[in-house]
C-alpha cells in the first residue's frame, strides 16, 4: 500500500496492474515532471521513501508492499505532495478502495471560486477526510479574464448569465465528484471566493464594486441553496480582499503567529495579508491574469498538456507538460520559468525588451500536436512585468504602512493554485518577490480551498475566521501616495 499523509486527511487511489507510482499520480492529475518520458534518466520525478529518493516512474510496488511517500523532489526544496487543488492527501492501494460498504457517508463539498479556475473537494463530515477533488475553468471567462471585466459585464446587464454560469460550473464539479464515489450524500456546500465572485454567484449588483468608495452588497457569511443543497458563502474582508483570503488566513493559522508573517495569494488579484499578532493588514494588488496563463498569447490554465516546466539553454528550450502529453499552451509556472530563462540567457534585457529577431514573431517554445507553433511574445513579457510590478509594490507598501522592514518578516505563505510548483528562487530572481523574502517563503498551495474545508469542518474554525476578519484592516493601494511611482520602478527585472 502506498500512502501519502499531510495532516490528518487522505484520499484513496486504486492502482492499475503494471502501473508505476508516477503513472498513478499522473492519472489523478498530479503534475509529475518527466522530461525523459518516463525512462528514469532525468531524475525529475523523484519521491522520498523511508529517507531515500527514488524515481517514481520506475517504482512498481507489489500488492503486499507498504510504501510511504513523505515528499517529492520537483520544485525548490522538500515540498509536500499536493494536487492541482492544493489539498490532496492520498492513499494509493492495490486492488481495493476505502469504501464504507453498505453505508451512506455524510459529506460536504468545499468550493474555491477563483477568477480563472474553480476547485472543489468532497469531504467526509465524520473524519474530515478529503474523498475526491475536481477542478475546471471558470466559465465566466467569456465575459473577461479579470475581476474588473466581470464587474463591467454584470453592470451592463449580464449579471443573471454570470450567475447561471458559475452555479452550473459548481454543479458540474459536484456531479463529476459523485460519479467517482459510492454511497455518499452531500449535505452542505461551502464556498470561498473573492468578493466579486461571491457577488456574481449570488446575483448581487456589482455596481458598488466598480467605483469609489467600493461598497459591496455584503461581506458577511451568507446562506443559499443549490440544487436543494444548503450553501454557505464564507465571509469576506473588503471589496478587494474576499472570503478566499479569509479562508487562507484560517488555513495558515495566521491568528496563531507570534511573529510577523505574510500571506500572498498569487492569483489574478494578488491579495496579501500581513499578520502582526494583535492585528492584521490586508490589500489587493492588480496583478492581472498572467500568473495563471491569462492574457498570454498561447496561455492556458493548469490543465493536461500545459507547459509547466521550461529550461532555456542558449536560445533553445527544454519543456515539461502536465500529464507528460503534447503541449497545448503554457500555464503560470511555465510562464515564470520561461521569463527567468529568457532573462538569464540575455534574450530579454532588464527593461523586458526582447532581442530584435524575436520582437515580431515571438520566441518559439514548442509545437502542438497539429504542428502549430507555441510562441512567447513581447506583449507576453509586458504582461508578466505588469503582474510582478503590482505584487512587488504591494508587498513594499503593505510593510511600509505597518511600519516594519522586510527583515522583520519571519514567514511568508505563498498561496495560489500554481504556488505549489513555483520555484521561489525564480520568483525572487525576476522580482516577483523581494529578494529579502526568498529564504522565508514556503509554497502552501490552494489555501482558499484548504480553509474552506476547515471552515466547514467545525464551529470553532468558523468563529476563528470571524475573529480574524474583525481585527483585519484593509488598505487600497491605489490610494497610497507613491503607488504609481513604485509600480513603474518595479517593472524592470533586477540587475
């Protein structure tokens, strides 16, 4: 039996005959890098077993074996193994599932509504075990990639359509998850999202979110129903810092931190919270969707076929895709690794300017199955610069507002769907993160979904969340005197 434990939660995966550990993980949408195609030569897919590192693509456990995976080797440092949803805790067993035969298991569904993607987890009420997860793109993207576009669309009269789209996405994920399970009943749905996403789900007017003084209809916990299942929407902090961040604060235990800590959620909005013991300060940086593959010419979400790993050697590239399948585009982690590689190899300069020969057609990265060229353009570079400038400037101004220095931060929680696979050294190297924070930064995955699970699991966690919200001050970066000047200064890559 192959078991992976993170905390107290776990999920079962049934291994197929003659299947390697890497193949089992890939089948369940884990992003196992195998640049060599599973030949055991690149060493990218290593996992830690009993203190030793082995290639998971060459590990074929016997039915009677008891194997515990404690960490995997891709990325920077000894990261915990997590799936795209960021909360996977799994057991992999040969030929048997952990089913409560003859019993109906009571469960709830935790849902993270992101601007770009939606993630859901089925949780057993009695044990808190994550039984299954699923994810999909947010169908509202047809009305724009970012929050502002959705607000404008809603105010223009498409609010009911936006509401229908997001509710159908959640229902589809619920149906997908239930097909994988037997004898379960979903008794409740808990939803965490940014303030705009929760407004769109409820069908609220977004007019107050689109102009000063930026007044939401509600930030409180709210009740609803979906397909006759009771729904609870988690409470938020402000028009710019929503329930997804409140859930992240709970997931990271920021109310228990004695020394200054920082939560960074690197999604479309770039929300961040600084915890200072007796108080918290939150803000949101207008990063845009580039960090999630949006507004990138050949960008895609973190789905099978997305280029998630890139190494630039001279003017050539070596790529790795999710699922080790033919490339379909490039996702957020691939974008950052590519930009870092282009800068390191002098294909772009500190200002972001590409070599002249790539300015018209872009830098060739890979070919799709149909032969179409995947390229990275000068405009794509600019989108990354806009995102990194917003995040970096937001961190600087948040700390200045609190009156503390970078050196006083003892822990940085790097959240977001792609944060688990982000190389922190690369993030600091291109200026997405201040260099001073590199050594104390830890990728923690989708804390919105993790916190949503915790919120639905106990009354104590719901009370903790409300208390953190009460002592959280929210600041608007646009109102800070030197934000624009700082933003422009942080556009360049570090010398």
